[in-house]
C-alpha cells in the first residue's frame, strides 16, 4: 500500500472512530442521518482498500453497533439475525436463496458450454464476423438492450455470451462489466415490459389517486428518464470515439497492448479458460442453451405472476400484471433448473460430453459463483441493518423539507435518489420509498408529477449503477468474471459523468417541462463533454508507468 493510501486509510479510521464516539455519547435515533452511516463507511473503505468482503463486514458491524446502542451480545445477534425476521446473515441467505440457486445453475451451464467447446466456437465465429473492438463493444451493448426483461438475467446472460467475443478483441473485463451494468438496470427502467416496470407500476398504483394508473405513469415518464437514455448515448459515443478515461483507460491499455484483461485482482475464470475442451464444439452449443434459458425465464416469470390465470380480459394488462405479481427469486431458479437439465441432455446427445464429465463441471460452475454469492450475502445484510436504522424515514423528512423549491425539485429528487440508492445498494428500495413521497408533492401539476417520478427512477438507477453493494453491480462483475472492486472503480467516473449531465438536464426540465426540449439538450451536453475529455486526453503525456500495476 502506498504512503498516500496509508494516510487516507488512517484519516478514514480516525473519522470513523470519532463518529462512533459521538454516537455512543449522544445516542442514535432511528430515522436520522445516522441511518446512512454504515453503508457510506463500507463503500468508502472498499474504495480505499480495494477489498470488498472486509469492507461490507465492517459496515455491517458499525450498523449493528448503532442499532443496538453498542450492546455487545445484541450486536452479535443482529449481525447473525434470523430467517423468520429476514434479518442478518441468516435472513440474507434465506432471502436470496433463489438468486443463489440461479447463480449456481448459470455457473454450471457456463462451465458445461465451455467444456463442450461452445464458447470457443462462438468466439471463432465472432472473430470472423465482428472485425473490430468497437464492433465487439457495440454488439455487447445491443445484446444488453435486447435482454430487457430482468436485470439479473441480463447481467449474467450477456456476460456469458459476450466474454469470448470481447476476450478475442482484447477488451478488458472491467470494460465488459461496465457495458453489462450500463445496459442492465437502465434498459429495464425504460422498458414497458420488464420486472422493473411492473414494480414501479405496482408502487405508483398504491398511491391515492393513481390506482390502476401505474403503468401509464411509467410509460409517460420514459422520455424524462435522462440518466438511462443518456447512458446509452454515452456508451455509443465512447465506443465510436475510441477512447477511455479514469482508471478504465489503464485497464483498456493493458488489455489492448499487454494482453492482460484483468490488470489487478484474481483471474477468476482462469481454471475454466485453461481447461481442455472438445474440439468439435459448435456455435449452436452456446446459442441453444442460452435461447432455452431466455424463453424458460420469460415464461417462468409470467407464469409465476399468474399470466395463465386469465384474471384480466386485456392480454397486455394481464402480461403486465403478471410481471407485477411475479417473484424472480422463485421463477429464475425454476427456469435455470429446466435449462440446466436441457443443456446436459443436449450435450450428451451431441456426444461431446459424457454424464460423468457433465457432473464434474458442477463444482467448477459453483466455485465460479462463490465470490458474487458472498458479496451479495454481506451486502444484503448491510441493507437490512440500514433499514433497521430508519433510512426511509430520514429520506422522507429531507424530501418534505425541499417542497418549496418546485422548479428545482426534479433535480433535488434525482440527487436524493442517487445518494439513497448508492448508500443502500437498492434501486427498488429507493423508488419504493420515494414514489409515495414524490407524487403528492406535485398535486395539481400532472406534468411535474411525471418529471418528478422520472427523476426518482433515474436517480435510483444511477445510485444502483454506482454502488459497490448493489446486487446489479455484483451480478455485472459475476457476468463479466471481473474483480468486483475493479468494476466499481472503473465505471464510477463514467456513471458520475452521466449523472452530472442528468442533474443539469433535470434543472432545465423543471423549468421548460417538455422532454423534446430537455432531452436533446442533455444529448448535446453528453457529446460535448466527451469531446472535451477526449481533447484534453489527446494533449496529455502518456506515460506507460501509469498503466502498470
């Protein structure tokens, strides 16, 4: 660790100890700014040390101490928790059991496809048809946009399919994980048919005066969701313009010129990459299992939500209601099980893998998913303790205090949502808290209600996109097989750039209140900022040492 990092770490620990002494002396009430201290400290420590496990555990410990007024035994009980209360480590494991099963199933499917030679065959096909690095990145972006049903499914599927392509064109795992993350939550938040649209319509539909109008409100808000739309503009522009900045530039330099896709951190899929594969693998050996997984996942999601019950005469609304009522933690493992069995049977019938060899891939696929499972467990525990401290009550009080600044409110709502989602790592929890608060603020002004909801949703996506403890961020690291802290640190400058432009655009929208004026301005600002950054980088002296770790 460098001297600068040591100084920063010592200062961080000194501030932490000081805050804990103040908390122990004055006492901690729920629903205050203290509720956001544990996740903020955890995120800060992770960014300083580049070590995510200990940082999440540290944040959980701080939260438990605050929640129990520093009582030792109660602190331990709070951290361990129980499955009945859905709290602590036990609650995190039981609450995420379905996601864990799906992760393991997908890990085994990936291991099977690799062993059968499907990934290598797809890589050879892509090398013949996708000629450039820009083409590989844009292909990843397009696939991410096309898989808009669910963010978990998006992250893992896009990563599995596109890794051979991006590896072949020497695109760093950090860049791949950014492309996955930037087309997961953002695309789900502007897709009328997705699990996210269903969740938003459900939350909005429970607010007085909006009963049955949730999906219409969601659709009306899409053109004002500046963060999601400008993220797509940003991705396309930076891929076409062919440059990177921040720590991403170091990762891309190492990948392109040194054939090092990782730069730092563990090479989490080297065992699979070095394994002997079947020489007769075909592209269909990758594509067919993925297609089966896609179709079974969509069917499982709507079936679990009651689509076949026929409760709605309108088939479209029945489809939307099915997404609103579905439980992805049940539906996705259901689909994963079918897809896994299909993959094993299919590859055995193709005679490119034996049953014994298929079973040998199970522990390898599981091992590849251990890091995201651990991170998701610790992050969920931290979120639960943050909720115990009353983070929702604190945010509500902040929003009510800003009610007089009507024209600036969309920008303020955006910032509050960003901070809350970044701190808690949950976009669904963020807009679940804010939607019932935001809609009544603009009573009598339908257009501002739409803009306000858009700002809420955009901020939730942005904070979720940036946060190291976000499940979508964790899934993106898993999908790209990238070191988690590398993913977080490289994508943060990009996400913050788009966030700053979105904030300015929401200020404009608060006054002009028309998307066809605000959005083009936001697009122009995005392109202008990127041209300025590229011009500044062109005049920088490139020292190879700055790209070496």
